[in-house]
C-alpha cells in the first residue's frame, strides 16, 4: 500500500489547548479515533469528563458527544497512532526569539512510538525551519527512519498552521481554507487526506517553509494594519480630531480599508508571531518590527492619558471596562487591557481601579494582588467611577447609554459610545 493510501484511523493530538482540543474534537466527529495528550492532569480529567477547560462557543457540545461515543480520550503519555498533530505553545524568549522547547518535547514524546509510515503534523505557529527542526529531533532519536518517502522506514512531516479566530473556532476550523506544507510532497498529500476528513475549505499544498511563513505573514499583515490605525489615533488625538470619524470617512474611498484602533494589540498570536519574522530576518523586516513597537506603545499612551485626567481627584475611582484581549472572550493572555489595569493600580496610590469583566468570576492573581483593585459589576462601577475607561468592546458595554455618564470623564479607547 502506498503511504498516501494508508488509513489514518488513529490520530494523536499533542497539546489540548485553544487549538488542539477543537482540532481533536472535529477529527473525532469525522470518525477518527482520537487520543489527546496534555501535560496537565487537570485538563486530561476535565476533557475525559466531556468538559472544556476554557470558553469557546460550540465546542462543549461536540466534545461531550465524541467523549461519550468513546471516539476521543485524553491522557498524559504519547500513544501509538497513525498520525500525530503537534499543537503546543511557541512563546518567545526575552529577545523575541521563538522558544521551540515545547515542540521539541512533543517530538521527543512521539519518537519512541514510531513504527514507520506515520504522519507528523506541526500545527503550532513557528518560525521558518521549525518543521524541519521538529523532524530533525525525531530522526535524531530514531536514526533508522528517514524523511525520504515511499520506503518501509519512511516518516512524513508536514506543517498545517491553524488560522481560526478565537470565538469562531468551531466554524472556522471546518470552513477556512488550509495551507499545508510538507517536507516532501508525499507528506503534504497525506496531511491533506487527513484534514479533508473535517475541513470543507480548500486545502492548498506547498512546502513547509512557505507554509510557516504564510501563517506569520497573515498575522503580521493584520498587526501592521492595526498599527496604522493605532498610530492614526495618536496623531488624531494631538490634532483634536475624532479618529473614529476620520477612519469612517477615509474608508468611504473604494480602495481604503483602515482597521480599528484600540488600547494595543493582545492575544497570543498577532502580538507574538510577527516577531518570528523579525528574529529570522532582522535587517529586512523594519516595517514589521516598527508596527510591533507602535502597537506595544499604545497601552502606555492610554495609561498616561488616564493619569493626567486623574490628577484633579484626590482618590480617583477608575472603572476599567474589560481586561480580556478582545471582545466577548475570557482569554486574558497578552492582554493590553489587563496590563493597563495593572499599571493604573500600581500608579494610582490613593485611587481605586474597578475592573468590569463580565467573562470572568475572579480576578487573575496579578490584579488581585493590588489592594486597590476590585472586580465590579458594570452598573456599580459606572456609578462609583470618576473616570470611565473603555478597554474592550464587550457586548454588554454597548448597552450603556453614554448620556448617563455626563458627569464622568470618559476615555473610550474602542470608540464604543460615539
Ligand atoms: N484589534 C484591533 N483593531 C482591529 C482588530 C483587532 O486593535 O481592527 C486587536 C484586538 O482587540 C486584539 C488583537 O488585535 O487585541 C488581535 O485580535 P484579532 O481578532 O485580530 O485576532 P486573534 O489574535 O484573535 O486571531 C488571529 C487571527 N489572524 C488573522 O486575522 C490574520 C486568526 O485567524 C489566527 O488564527 C489567530 O490570530 C492565530 O491563532 O494566529
């Protein structure tokens, strides 16, 4: 049997986070036997009970079904499987270099289980060359195997970067087109066959390096465009111009489509991935690096504005509306809003920060440690606040009538109430 026709019935997904778990669930729904692997016992237990350890619309219903049918289970150890999907974090180190240690650990876990003929897919976003690096770790541990296709001792390595938007993962996982880059054409074909089981989008084949770079390019494109909007917001502020009106007007031009400014760029993707391009090609990625720096400077601008307006109060109360990294999710990772709330708490000695975050039940530890920070209900915070600071455009905040805030200082970084 040619490897491309090999049945990929048992799939192991390593890393059951925001991407790995939905991927495991849709594969199981498509009829695969899926074994998920995670380093956290808590996650394994929660998933085996058919529950999702985080908030993602539509995931729990699918997960509960496939766990009940015995199509998906979770464990700590990497098992035997026909295909492996590596979906682990790739954070960056202090100097913005990619940290591939989680990918390496996953590869070391896979290596002893291999018999020949398996497909190993890297889903994690990573710098150019990472798929080759992952293959290198496995082939070093198992030198009897080769990356050359169609032999009894062949292994197949491929990169299929995830491109789903948090909050819409269950829809986009199935509907988005996928870029699939193999270390060999045969690996890409095998990867395509596996993903065709659940993905209705186009499956576009290329080499691994181009696939890696395509994913980084998508997020860098968005980062650069958001930086343009954020820079405009700072210019407009100094010029006494309403940036929201400015962008709305400019966007009437048929070839102009400016994104929205905000308190900065958050999340574990757009605020991280462009650095992987910069660290690979420092000299030639000046625009991408500048955009990152512009977006990273925006929280500081917001903090300065609040502190300046707070000067006239002896003990200012600031209502910080939203600390998630974007609207209608509970994800606080790399959140500029959370950092702003933290900084304000540290700098407003006599003041209070009333955090309103409808998607969480308790404050994260960094905020809870300040004794002048409270998690407050929206109405209560609006009533008590001297300064109302909009940081995230969560749905419930749209309901507020700005007329009721006429006595307050309103700093609206999302243009919510204009
Ligand atoms: N943001 C703005 N202004 C905008 C749009 C977004 O300030 O006009 C901010 C958001 O508030 C947030 C950050 O940017 O802080 C990122 O939000 P996002 O919705 O743009 O993107 P993510 O990080 O949730 O997901 C992105 C998506 N990539 C692209 O749209 C190119 C998603 O498709 C990727 O799968 C995901 O990164 C990923 O995992 O890489």
